């Protein structure tokens, strides 16, 4: 936001040409008073005449000055960073992961190092407005972005701000050199799924993918498809973000004469829907249909049959995010401050977090034609 100015005021006109946060020094210069007078006025203390107080408040408003809450916290205690979650994908374990991510991050941040606040926004545009305002107000010293989307308004806003930023996930376009990135290597994990199903003998394989607006589901589907191409198998992909859309896609898919013998989902909740729809259609899992959940969770081993699943190391991802946030802020924190013996010499983890091997349970088997009688 570019602050407005009075046309005949050279101090305000000069300031408006620079995109930076106004300080009390700027307010003092424009109002023609000392910084002490500005501080007394803005903090509501006595000792300032009504005329001077009115002038200082008017100039502060015209410059767009906001309370420097984050700056005060940096001087008196831990810095603060904000994780602004966009709550428009409320389905499955992946949608509920921010608290687990924060739990992991706090293991590397330490209680006296940096606080990480979680805020929920209804859309990327709303989140972008919040971050722009909070940076202007100096409420937060850094931001963490998850669930990266195509044409993400949050990233567009952060490109115009000098805010330290950690992006959890890959970015489609180039990113500023000052950004830190943490990526879950789930592309490799979904490639493993393709090899596993192909070597079981499946040749008709479908994927119920997540939102096409998110970059991660597109990446996972592409990795699965690429691994199947090596076996001459064409992946059939249907969109299934949200229970209604997934259920609507699954019934005709599983009712067709050439129905798939294996289905891979983007998350655990959708895999549960696959089990339900298959049961209603009289299909037995895994004998008539194999199912692989794209996210492992406690629900995956409580179903009947228990679900083969891709691991989801969200706490490890959180720990890597904590290290990246410290790097973004240039925070020099001793190993002892986070409860680790400094003599161990453990290095910060890589920005790429490995997923691990597929967890094989009872929902997968060779296709019916390959069963041994």
C-alpha cells in the first residue's frame, strides 16, 4: 500500500515514493517534532499539547504508520512468525496437518527462540491481504506458506515485500533468493506406488487426484503416471477433491465394464470413500479392487481391510520448516537452547524431506485374474 500525502508537503511526498514501512522517525520528520514527542503521542502519554498531538496523529495516519508490535517483541523476547493457512481444502489428513507441522517446527525453534502463530484465511487473496497488513504493522518478522497453488496470491504479495519467507512446497515460477524452501519428496513416493502396482500385475490403474488448483497433487499424479509409462500402462485420472466430487467420480468409474483393478488416492479420506463405494457396488477389496491411500494416518489401519498407504512424515517436514525459518531470519540459536547436546554436531536437515517406503497392508493384492487357486 502506497501512503497518501498532502500535495504541498515535500516530506510526505518524498516518503510516498518509497515502498517501505514508515517509522516514528519518518513521522517526526514530517510533523516537525522530535521522535520523543511522536513516541509520547502514539503511546497516549501526557506532556504533549492538543495541537501537536493532533498534528502527529494526522501525519502518522497519512503515512500509514502502524504499531511496531513485532519490533518490540524482537527487542524484548522471541520473534514471531505467521503460518497463514488457507481453509478451502477441508478434506483428509493433508488439510488438517498445520498443527502437526507446527509441533515439528517447535522442536527445532525452541521456546525462547521464535514463536509460530497459526492463522486461518478463507482464500489465498484474503491471506495475502493479511500478510501485507501484518508486515506493515510489524506484527510478524517472517511468514510460512503451505499448500502452494497456481497463481498463488500469497506468493505474489510476498514478492513485493522484504519479508523473510519459508515456502513449504515447490514453487511453479522462480522465487526470490531470500526465500527458504522445504519440499516433501512425495513425487518419489508416488513413483514407488506405480512400480508396486505394476509388479503386482495391475494394468488398469486409476488415480482419484486432489485439487487441480494445488501444485502438490498435480506433481504426485505426474510422478505416478511417469512410473507407469515404463510398464506400458496408461493412468486414468479423475478429479476428486472433496467428498461429494470424489463420490460422484467413483461410482461410474467402478461400475464400468473396464473398471480399474487398482485405485490410488491423494489422501487417506478419499481412500476411505473408495472402500465404501466399492462395498456398495459389491466389489471386494483387495480381490476385486486394490486401494492405495496417498497419505498414511491412524485411520488407514483402522479400516477393513487396512489401507496400503504412502507415509506422511509431517513432523519431519515441520522440523525442516523450523530450520528453514531460523535460516530465513538469520537466527543464531545455540543447540542447547533447543534441548540438544551441542557436542553431537547434528547438521540441519536438507530442504527436501524423504517420504520413505510404501506401507503395505491388506488393501492391495494381485488382480483377480492373477490369483492362485
